[in-house]
């Protein structure tokens, strides 16, 4: 855990390499486990103002062992930031894979997929990169192709996958205009070509797509793009798990090491619904850390009747109650408002202000900005409420879902069958893990963590400028404080570092 850009994903890769080196067992399987990283990063990571390679999803890697040799692995992914497909803030980029494709595909391949100059595409803000960046992306694209081969994507599946990605970009350029004769909406003349290019998306066949898009307009366009990308990502994870599944007698007991690499705490110039979900997950992890390091340890000393002066720590339970309590927690109120067609982001904020005006961890928005602030364990974050209800509803109209089902491409037919359209609520949005064909919850993940023997890797960001070799002592100290690491050092210093069982002690 740690802030965005603190080194969680890199630490996870190093830890995996170390464990694989210690195993010295099934070398092919071990290499496959390591080689899926370029694929996950290409489709799940993006540049933000805080991190050039920021994980925009959380992943939990389960390694299964028998007699100290790895026998298989399973990957769970959740909370993919699919809104990034259609919108990025200043200084940020879309998912890496779009830039890799522009840099890595040949002219003939781009023509085949209907791709033009990257400056034309709205979903990447018409920006590309320097020649040096393009050269790096070209190399990364080849890594992705190699990883797709290794994971088991057939040639036609890879063509389908890239066809969908190219179609998503073209779909983003489709705009709408009023129909003068009857007051309805139609696809503008200027973007008819983009709609035709988007028709290569198998779930958007040419003739039905016109009426469907005219009816659903821009929101439906972006919904289709987000869901298509989300399902492609889920399909990749499904293929990875199929490759890494253990092939052993089901009666054999396997031991497990699980590694959780979660997106870091975020505080941008503009913080939206996605940042609230990400920061909530970090609040849960911080509470888990507090529970193990402070509450359980000090309870053990008390039970043993050892002389001990209780160490106080920053308990973030009140913040979790503010966000998750039922029926009057922030997310419950958001779900309530989302159920009313007449409700708006403004009425939602008014509800928050009315219910939480006396809460020490909540502050109403100031001035003309429609929003609110939460005093998180890591500091105050101001959220803009625009789009909260729309993103929370996260619904996909049945007519659009039907386009997936009726796709001419097996890839999207399968993903449409396995993936449900929309999570439907804020609680679902942060608890549901989209993993074809199953849905697990973050609550189940937390239960698994509470039943395990946890080890914590606390990543510290050295500076806020994304510069190597620079340590800003104030930035470091701030993280040590809000993470509870200063209190952790104290409890380790004053406590009992070696705690054998009674049996071990008596035998010694």
C-alpha cells in the first residue's frame, strides 16, 4: 500500500520474481506468471499527474504451492477505472494500449483496423507523444503481442481484440445534432465516417447502430465504449487464469501466498467518483493495518497481563462509518438518490450537507463549486460531485446490451454472456470484482485477508515531482505520519518482538 506512484506495482513485480527464484520448480509456469505483467500494465495502467505508470485497477494474485513448488496461480481484478476510456484530465493519458497500438502497428495494419492519425481522436484528447516516447511504445507493443501469444490468444482473437479497441476510438468521434424536421437527434453529417469506422466494432453493426446511437446519444456512445473496454480487460484476465490454473489432484492440499497490489490513495486537482472509490478502498486497508498492528497486538499484551502503556493511534473507523454506514452513510445516500429519476448531483450534495453537517470528517463545498470534502486518514480531499449519480447508476440499456449478445465476433459474445451490464450502485461499484465469469466482492477479499497471516509492505513516495534520486523529507514524513508508521515503530520498539508459542518455549 501507499500513495499513487510510491512503488507498489514495482514492489509487487520484485516480490513475485523473488518468490519464483526461491521455488526453482516448474520453470515454465513461473515464467508465465512473470510474463503476464506487461499485458496487465498495457491494458490496466495509464499516465496520471502523480504517476507515469499508474495502476488503474486493483489486483490480487494467489500463488498456490505444493512442497514449496508453485503449482498454479489465480488473478482477481477489480475496480477498473473504465471512465478513463472516455475522459482524461489535463496531464493524463488514456490506457497505455491505445498509444502502443498507434506506435506498433504497421501502416497496412492501421488501414485494416481503420486507424488514422492519433491527433484526430477525442478519446485520447488528440495528443500522442514525442518520437522517443513512440519508439518506447513500439517496443511495448511487441511485448504485448508476445504476451498475448503466451497467454493463449489465437490469431483471430487478437485481431478481434484490436478491432474492438480501434472501434472504441472511432466511436468516440461520433457526435450528434438536432433533427430539424421532428426535433429528434441524429448523427451529424461530419461524423458519419467515424460511425462507419466504428461499425467495425462487432457489437455495433452498421444498420442497427444508427437508430440505437441516435436514441441513446452521447451517454450511450460513452457507455458502449467503457463497457467494451471493461469486458476486453476481463476477457484477458480470464485467459490468464485459464493458463495459470493448477493441474493437480483436487484432493491435494495446496498452500497459498496472496499478494494484493491496490491503487494508491489519490488527491488530484479535481477528484471525482473514481477517486472516492479508490480512497475508500485505501481506508479499508488502513483499518486492516491498524487492526493487526495496534488492536490485536495490544490486546495480546493485555490478555497476558504484561505491563504495557497503551499506544494511541489514528483510528479511521469514523471515516468508514461516514462512507459505509446504513442507512445514512454517504454511499447509501448516493444509492437512494440514484433510485429517483428526478434526483440530481445537486440534490445529492444537499442531502450530504443536511445529514453530515456535524460530522468532523465531512465539510460542505465552498463557493459555487458543487462538491464536498472528506477528511481522510491521509488528509483532506475535495470531491467534485458532478457525474456522481450517473456513474453510480452505471447502467447499460438493454438495447445496447443486445448489441453485445448479437455480435458477429465470438470475443464479445462471450464477454457479453459472462459480464453483467452495469454494477448499479455505489456499494456494488467498490465491492464488486469484475472477473469473468464470476463476481467476487472486496468484502470477500477482506475476509480472506483477515483469516490469513498478513505482512505489510508500506511504500513511501520520495517526492511529488516523479524525479529519481530526490528525497523530499517533508513529503516522506507526512506519509510516515498518516500511515501510522511512527506509532508502528514505537510499538515494535517497546513491545515484544519474539513471541514463541508455549510449546516452543517449553521445548527450548
